[in-house]
C-alpha cells in the first residue's frame, strides 16, 4: 500500500485502521512531515510493524526549525522485516528497501515523494534523473517497484490526458524500465483519481504504484481506497496485492504474553507490605526440617517455599496489563470531534458527495474535518511537551524513568524469523524451534577428546576424586550464616530477568524475614546433603543477536543466555563468596575479567604498554589475538570437576558442585515458543552467577603455563606477555619462534581439555620492521596477519598512526548524536542543558571509549575533534554555525574535548595507582615511569606513560605522582576525581579568559558572559519550559553581538532615529516600542527593592543592553526568587524587542 498522508499526526487513526483492515505487509508513506526527532512516532502506529524512515530534516536534523513538508517512510510487517534491508539513497524524497523473501525473486521497492508543481521544474527533473540512476543500478538485482506521490499524471487504460513536460519526463522512465501504473489499469477497483483538492480544484491521478510489465500477471488485487471516515488527507491510498509463488514464508506468532507482577505499581500503591504479610502467614505453618535430611525432603521443602511465594503473589500483588492503546494523547474532546466529523461525512455522502464550496453539506464536513485535525495536532503537541517536561524534570532525580521513555522509542530487536540449515531457508515456527533444539543440543553435547586414553584418564580421575571427597564429606562443617543471606538478598537488583518459575528477585527482597529464615535453612540443607533441587538444574535459553553484519539466518550469530531460577542465583552468590575466600591469590594476575578495580581497559593498557616498551627499544613485536570457540558453552564438566579439585575445594563443596553440574537441562525460547528440553553435557550456563568464576578456574592453568614458559615479552623483569580478558587471550612476543611456542601451549591445552580456538578468527599483528618467515600456526593452520584488529573494544593499528582512529571517533560522535536525536533528544523540544547531559552520558563514552590510552595526538587531530564538539555544542543550543567556539562552549558550560580526554587519562592513572602492588598494571606503570625518568633520549617515548607525565605537568599535578613514586601513597579515587575535575576546570577557565581578553571580537561578549557556566537563560528555561524559544533567541544574540563604537549609524524606519545597534535602540530609545518599553520597566519596578530599577535606569544604553543579555545581577544582590523573576523578564523582553523590531 502507498499513501500520501499529508501529515502523519492527523492520520494515525486512519492509517492504523487501513493496515489492520487490508492486512498490509509493506506500506509506503509520503509527506509524513515528521522531523528526525519525531520519527519514533511511526513505531507506535501498530505494534506489528517496524518503520524505515527519513525525516524532513534529514540533511540537517540538528536545526532548531524546519519548514519542509516532505518526508518518506516504510512501515514493514514484522512477518517479513527480517528479509528487508534498507538501500542507501542520498535523497530526502526517496527511500528504498530490498526485500529478499525465501525462494522467490528479490524486490527493490522505493517510496517516493516528488516535488509539487509549485516547485521549480529543475528540481523535479533532478529527482527523476535520480530515479533513473537508482533503477539502472538495481534493475539486475530484482523487480523494481516504485510507489508514492509522483506529482504527475501517468496514463493507463482507465486514465487519459494530454501529457505535459512532467508527464513526458516520467514516461521516459516508465518506457526505459518497462513499468506500468497499477492503479490506472482496468482491473483496479475504486476511483480513478487519487488526489482531490478541497478547494473545488482539479481531481487528478498523481499517486501511483509502478511495477514491471513482466509482473502484471502476479497482481491479484488492486484498489484505490475511497475516502476513509477518519482520513484528513486529500490523497487516497492505493492498495496492491501480489501473488508470490514458491514462498515458504509463514506467519510467526508473537511472543506469548505471560502475566508478570507490576512491581512499580506494587511499590507505588503500598502492596509490598501486604505481600510480605501474606507470605509470612503462608510460611508460618511450614516447619523447618530438623531431622534426617534427604533429597525428597529438600525437594518437598523447596516446593512449599515456592508455593507460598506464588500464593502470596496471587492474593496481594498487581499484574502488568497489556494495553493495546496506541494514542496516549487521546481525550474526550477528540472523541467528540471525531464523531462530529463522522456524522457530517455521512450527511455529505447522503446528500451529494460533491466538492463544491457552495454546498453546505460539503462545507460542514470540511469544517468538522479541519477542527478534528487541528485538535488532534494540538493534543499530540501537548502530549509531546508534557513528555519533554517530564524528561527535563527527572533527568537529575530519576534517570530510570527518563530512559524508560527513551527506550520505548527505540526499535525493538527483531526476533529470529528465519534460519538456514544445510542451504535451505526455514521460516515455519515449528521448523525454527527444531533447528534451535538441534543446534544447542549439539553445542552442549558430550565433550570429545582426540585421544581415547585421555577420555579414560579424565573419567577415572573424576571417579577417584569423587570417592575421596565422599569419604571426607562427613568431616566438613560448611554452613552459610543468616547474615550472609540477608546481606545478599538486601542488595538484589530490581527488574532482573527471572527463571522458568517466574519468581523474581523482588519476590525474595520484599518477602520478609521469615522467608529469609526458610531460605537460609534450605541453603544449609542443600550444602549438608550435597543435593541441588531439580528445578535449579533447569534453565531457559534466550537468544541474543551478536550484532554487527552477522547474518540473522545463521544460528552462530546468536548467543544463548540461560535464565535460571532466582533462588538458585542467590545460592550461587553464596557459593561464589566461598570460592573467593578459599583462594585470595586467584586468579593469575594476567587475568582482569570479573576482578575488583580491574576492567578491560587494564587488559588493553597492559598489552599496549608492553608493545610500546619494545618498539621504543627498536625491536619487533608480534601480538596474537586468540579467539575461543564458544568458550563458556564448551567447558567439559569432568574437566571442570578436576580443576575444582585442584583449586582446593573442601570435600562438601566439591560434592555439591559435582551434583549441581549433573543432569542439567535447558530449553530454547524463541518467537513465543519453548523448545523441548535437552541435557547439558558440557558448558557453564551463561547467565548463572557462578559461570564466570567457574570459567576462570577452568582456564587459569593455561595462563599459568603461558607465563611460566618464559617465552613472551617482558618489561625488564616483569613477564607481561599474556593479557587476558575472560576468554580473550592475547599473546605478546618479540619474535615468531616465541609466538609459535606460546600458541602451541594454547593449542595443546585446548586439545587436552576438549575445547577449541578458532584459527580462522584469530589474528596476528606485527609491529616494527617487516620480516619474512614462517607463519604462526594454530592447529596446522596459519593465523591471518592483519593491520588493524580490535582488542577489548579498542582498535590496534600496526602503522602506529592515529589519524584513522580520530576520523572514526569524529564519525561515531556525530552518528551517536543523530541516534539520540531520533529518540527525541533535540533542542527544539528539550532544554539544551538536558540535551548536553544526554550527549555527555551516551555519546562521549561510546565515541571516546579507550581515549585513556591514546598517545599524543597531532594538532590536526585535536582540531578535528574540537570542531566535532563545537558542531554538536552549537546545534544543541541552536546557535549559528559561524558562532565562535569560545562563545558557544561557555554558554552551555562545556570545556574543550582535549580537557575531557585529559581528565579521563588522569582518572585512569588514579585507578592504576590505587591498585594492589602485585597487579600487572601497577607494576607496568612503575617500570615505564622509571624508563622515562632515566631515558637517555634515544627512545621515542610512546604510549600512556610519557603522555600522562606531560599531562600531569600541564595541570601542575606532578607533585601527587612524585609523592606516590617516593612513598607509594596516592589520593583515593574519590578524592583524586575531585582534584582532577577542579584542576582541569580551573585550567580551562584561565585559558578561556586569556583568549577572550586578547580578541577584539569578545569585547562585548566578556561584558555579558563573566562566568564559565550554563547561561542563566537556559537555567530559567528549565524552570519555565515555555521560555525555551525566547532563551534560544537571547543566547543567539549574546553570541552575535559585537562592539560597534566604530560602526556606522543606521536610520530607524520606525521612529526616524539613528542608531548603532538595533537591539540597543529597541530597548532604550525607539519610539515605536514605547508601550513595550513601559511594560518592561513596570515589571522591573515590581521587583523589590525599588532601588534595583533605579540601578538599571542609571546605566547607559549599552550597559543596560549587556546587563539584560547576561541575565544576572552581579553588581546588585537580589534574593533567589527576585533573581529568577528578573531573568525571566530579560528572556521575554529581549525576544519581544527583537521580534517587534524585525516585524
């Protein structure tokens, strides 16, 4: 279907009805009039559709205003959206998609809105030529379908006319690509014309669906849909149905809705106490098992606890209710106006069904439609304004509610609707579940050892350990304390996914002390008996798409996340604490994953500093990045049992974990269906609390072997050759032989313990002079040598040049800002202070990730980064593009991007200095600092260390680091953060003050802006959102005003006086604005004390103008409420004087 809706906001109801009534799969929309920050509205029309769209401001989405009335989009049914990809077309009037349905030809579909007759013919010709180019590129890729508003007439069997220049242009396109207009064919039903002017103008056929002539036999139905009851557009929708042969496409059911507790409502309306009381009542009659404990008693006791929780939930807690309510702005007034429009339409149809302005029935219908459209748009604007105000009010006090609003506007990830197996594409939901079942059953199948003797040895070794621990089991007295259970349960996070029993953390958290007593007793029964309840062994696997350009039809493009029961996760937290207490020295210091005070940044820091150390000494460096194949899912259970024994687990704890990893079962949940249950013969369940700890125990010996081989790269006496982040193992060596030895160790370890690395995905980077020699082999396959690779999310470049990285950062920063705009974070509806907070919280961390490890950048790179920040800063304030950077940044309180990066580096230094002295990062820092201090000048001094020392000197913070080097004492992270932020801010303000004092362009600005903080106009607009537009005008004037002492006088055409500055003249002396000026002074006088108005009146015209632009009373102390009143007066009247003078 295609439709020119002439403004989406007034057509939502009609469009929703059309999509449902005609069971549309693809709908092309033109003239939706939505800006980029409003495109999320398209996803609210119908839950069964996903939008692909372009805003009317696609070429400048950051602009404050946009008067364009175009906009094109597609609404694609979720049944086929996984087969649809967007085509990149540089046009705001054309959007394209490529549809690759299973077992049928490809379709190239374009949604079009060509320029109207009121626009230049050259513009129309340009867009038709663009269509020529697009069709010529894609004609061999599939069947081309053009649909939309062509703003020209196209002939067909049931529509004839005398062609004009536009028609001839379009006819050449139709002839060249052998197309035909579906709605001008005799088999098409409904009216011939698709456009009817409301002003008794011409009735024409300018909307079309164009298809190849070769496909005409596949059109099973075509219809021009006559005027709908709630349609306010002057265009009619066109419907076309195509018969597709050999397609295996079937409808995929949506996810089954399962009743879940609404914990937000429970907390809000006080149901928590009722739930806690009811649960205590149900548990009161349940006795604590005291005598002989066995498996049956544990199972029965656990079932009673769960049953009590469920019963209390049903009696007291509210449930989330799905509301298919797509129009939250709707009110009773709109209902009344809609009904009036319907009645007037029925009367018009019964009377004459004409479009004559002299007809009363037509006029009444037209007026009713206009009233409904205006009221609906007004209601939507009010709703959007209320949402924007809620975001502004909650950004600092309740960020969760803010992100709930924004996340609802995101396009939800598509569920898997098609999978390939053995070259065949399957879409039936039952086939998909069968494929997922087979896939995960294979992933978690029994571990296979290449040597039969090895498998026998493993089995015998586990049997021996099991016998030993069963003998020692009775001697252990391991128990959990009640305080441990309370501590864990009190810190449980809300809104976490629960297991198949539908018991969430909140059920436990709010269950009361008696529930915790029963859980404490249950956990100790489990540990004493060494038996895990059967329900804890079950898990539901949810699919998580890995992202990137991976094919969605490949099962390996998805990661399985296991959801286990919440009570089981609490028990696993207790076990994790016990495992940590056993080995304070665990894991190997090269491992940074899941360790306090360490992050992936430390792994990257370790790798890069070792690399730079050897490059500085003139030697080559080889880095091998090994890729583990399904690392967590392929851990052999028997191998894990041996590792746990060698870890030093007490007998009782070992027996318990032995039992926990026996008879595990899972089922896959996808597309609202649950697969059959299957056994897990290997793997630690990703999603369970213990999985990370158990994997670290399993892999730790490999890191020990690599370290003890003494083959890798050293920094003096420190072996730092193996930075490891969970399953991401990196090998640093200075020659090929050492690299091969260490890779061989990894290979042999993987064979020995039945898991694998991927030779195809592993990468080798060579730094230094190019060498010739044998490849580094993994499983007898060469590891590919690359020039760029990603390590822990940070790109490594063998050329050691950072320009490519800087370009990527600039692009990413702009792209993330645009993605925020699409969610509605735009200065046209949100205060720039709020917008800036979102940019700093979302865009900067993503784009500048890893900036802590950037070395020294060139002045060109800093200029590129600063320009990107200035571009963003100007746009979120709506300032002119040529605004000076030293004006736009202080208006919102931003410092340079260089200071942001410096701050990140200084804070990272603080984290390293506060690490334990045995940490690898700490030891690397000390050695690198000593190298720098005693450098003889022959080294190039690359990397973090030399950079951070220069930054410390730049901000005069070297004293802290020098004291650390001498005494080992450094400020705590919290204190260091305060020191860094204060020092960096002071440094930036001093430099800014110095720059504006020597620049003549800032003579007036420095009289307006005297402190480096968001302008008071923006802060007062936060409290009074209706002043946002006026505040934007005032801040723009602040950045445009210049000293005009040497300027030429201008004659005012309103009052006949001469002036230098128009706004100074408007405020102080223009007779035309006397009434406005009197109102201004009346409001000023009303601000007590009266002496304040006298203080302002004694100023010169220019001084008063600058004082009002500053929105501040620096030289006259006012109370807080008086100051706010004065600031609001400044904002309102500067805008009023300026606009009145312009008018």
